[in-house]
């Protein structure tokens, strides 16, 4: 793997440890961070710059538990690195599990992430983020 692929694998390890500060420090000031998906999934959207990206991670931390991100494959194209991955979690409000396969596309320049694109099977996330019925403990 290239230096960029190794760098991104370290960022995945940082995520697994909950070290979001290191991830944010690894972004350019104008990073373009996009998670494709419907508005009903609170972490989907477009974020610009580390401050906005921190809100992406805040939503993950405050609405989910039992998070697990596994890289299945990595494709190294120099400045761009693609991963096929599987992400699972439990949505706190509903108690439902999300288990979705996705693709991450990173663009790296001078040792910093300049662009991130996430495309994933959002159907499970949409269902899991539906609020628990009234009177049912989550």
C-alpha cells in the first residue's frame, strides 16, 4: 500500500478508538466531506471544514452505540484511496441495528484529507432512525 493508504488505515484505527481529534487534525481547512443519503438519516449531508465535519462525528457519537467499522477492501489510486467497508451500530432512539456495506473515497494531498465521499446502503439506517413507537422503551 502507498503512504496515503497507510495514512487512511491509521485514521480508521483512530475512529475505532474514538480519537476524533486526530481525524479532524488530519483534514485540510477547506475539506469537502459528503455522506450521501436521505435527510432522515442525521449524519448524511455535506460538511465543509473540520468544524462542520466535527458535527458529523458528534451525530454518530450521540445517536449510536456499538459502532463497528470494518474495511473489506482497499483500492489505492495514489491521491485517491477507495475502501469498501461494512459499518454496523445500534441507533439509541429505536434500539435498531444498522448493518450496511459502503464505499469511502478519500482524496489526500500533502498528508491531509481534502475530500471524503461516503456512499452506503442507507435503507437500514433510514429504518433504524425511525423513532421508537410511543410507550416502547428504546
